[in-house]
């Protein structure tokens, strides 16, 4: 048997990280077993499904590298197939028309609640005892078995038994003829020969109903694995109030795809004490039966730690290829300054995200539009102005523009002025970057290049003089 898994999101919003983890587990299971991974877009909710959400799903999957072998398939393009099988169930007396009005159903449920019963459809139309009346357009209900039980050998939850008398006769086609979620899922999984369904445990209640529909369609149900949900630090289901939850939000905040993948695979699954996994290792070690049965708690600090690890340890060219995007979002042309590869080498030790790295590196590409007030007051003083002027003269005479030579020049000028290295390096840093933080001063000088360095040192004494004149 060929292993075939699927990821089947509804395009009614962003691609949530809970869905991404489910997609990742499905993808890993297929890859581990030499199988196939299918992407299906469950877009039957026409009012809420949007092209923007579909695009976000496809972008997110692409960014994460979760390539699919088949699809994307769209349920709205399969209505004829669903109608064909609904007609088949009706013809075989495995489904029936229900003519109950909305008011009739509400009254029925109110009476059930008054008796202390669980509100559900009482099957009054099941044996054709309830005839059409008025202009009510009927829905179609599935004839759920009245006796026996549904057995689910869930790969995560274990042996689950649901009695059929707990299940009502589910609507499988609305009054306008459109099929409902539980029916379309069964038909799609059957037609697409899905062997393993890995999905959130919020779908566990749907599983016995779907298994009964598989049997009614003379098809074998797939093997199921229901993944526990992801919680926020407060123990509540992860949502917007906990911060970013969309995969593209994490991309926009400067996370690398490999760090998010690595974090999510460990959010409910483990392989000993190992924390860092390559994709090949994930495929080799992953087994769905080792996924925890309990919910996992999302830890933003752990994700940041992983992201910083990948920024520090990944090939420079790889990080630079991502950094270019974030520089571009600041209207910075990476070709109009230092090679981004060199920027990554200089900034990777002090950046937790690529957004942070880009923000800290803008002064390499843009002209300075001012200084940090606190840093300027502390470092750009009248005492340091002549020293900066002397340093500018020496730098202009530099025979070579490399880190060692430039470091020596700063050191010599500082010594001649009776200063320790840092007492000159920090004012120089403020003069060059506008703030108090940059890579080592010799690296900063090299990356800016002689033209920008000399021009910015020229600006500092002018600024110091103007400020002194104002306060006089």
C-alpha cells in the first residue's frame, strides 16, 4: 500500500501554525514511508473562503518548503462528484430527505433540553413518515446506523469506541444542494486514496460519523491520528491575543522557515533530548505514534532561541538571501552598499530575527538623518571633536582599507590623544552609525567604505559645533 497523506485547510483565514504543524506531520509521515502528500483546499464555505486566504496557504507552504505531490485540489470544483454520491446514497436508502422547518427543529431541541436530553435531530423524517409541507426545500441526511459502535484505532489517542446511539443523522446536503463538510471530506479521502489522515483533535468528534459514511460508500476508511491542540502560555487555545499565529506573520517578523519547522516538529514530538533537527533527520526519526497525547504550550522565547541558532549557524549566503527581502521592505537596494553576505557575517551574533538584523544594518545603506540623542550627548562632545578630525586625516591616508590596518589607526590616534581605545571607538561608532550599537568598529569601517566613513566623520564635528553654539 502506498502511503498517502493530505493537508486540507479551509481558506477562511490565515494559515495558522496549528495547521502548519499538522501539515508538517502529514508531510513527514509521507516522506518517511516513501509516500505521497496531497494538498486539498476545502473551500465549500463560499461566504468565508477568499482568494487571499488561498494565496496565503500556498505562500506559507512554499516558504516552509512543504512541497506537495498532488494538488491543490479544490472542493468547489468537485460538486458534481458529491451530487453523484448523494444520489447513490438516496437510491440505496442510506440517506433521506428531511423537510423539517427551522422553527420545527428549534422547537424539537427546546423540548429535548427541557427534558434534560442532549439536543439532536430525532429522525422524524428518516422512514418517510414526515412528508413535504409548504414550500420547504429539503436537506439530505445520512442514515447513521442505529446499533453497534464505531471503533477508531487512533495512532495517537489509541483505541476509541463511540456508540452509534450517540450520533444523529447528519445533514450531508443543504437545502440549496451544496454538500456539507463531513460528506465532502469522506468523498475526497476516498477518491484521492488517502491512507492516513493526520489532523487536529478538534476533528475527533467527526471521525465516527465519517467512518460510517465510508462504510455506506463501500470504502475502507483511512487510518487516523488526531494531534492535540497548541495552547498559549495561559493554557487557552492559541489565538491572536498570544501574538502571531499565522505562518506568514512569523515570516514577516523575521523568522527563518527552518527555525519554525524545527520548533513545530518538537511541539508535541521528541527524539530523545535532541533539539536541533535537519529536515533529513526529521524524516528519518519522525513517527506519528510518538506524538504526545496532551496539548503543547507555545513558547515564543524558545522559537526565538531556535531562530537565533539558525541565523548563527546557517551558511552566510542562505541567510543573506533572506535578508535581502527585509532590506527591500525598507526601500533599501542591497546592491547600493555592502554585500549582504558580509552584513550577515558582521551581525549574526547579535540578531535574533532577520527584521532585527535589517533594522540594525540600515545605516550601512542609508545616509544618516541624525543621531540618537542620548548617545550623541554622551559621546559627541567638544573634547572628542579634534580627535575625530585627526582620525579622519589618518583614515584618509590609509594605504589599505582592511580591518587590521583600520584598527591600528584608531588605536594609534586614541593613544596619541591619551585615550583608551574604547573612548575613541564609541564616539566614532556614533558618528558612523547614528547610534551606540554596531559591529566591531574595524568591521564597521570596512563595511561602510572610505567614502561614507570620511563623510560621516566630517559631519560629527559640525554637529558638535552647532550644538555647542546653541547652548552658549
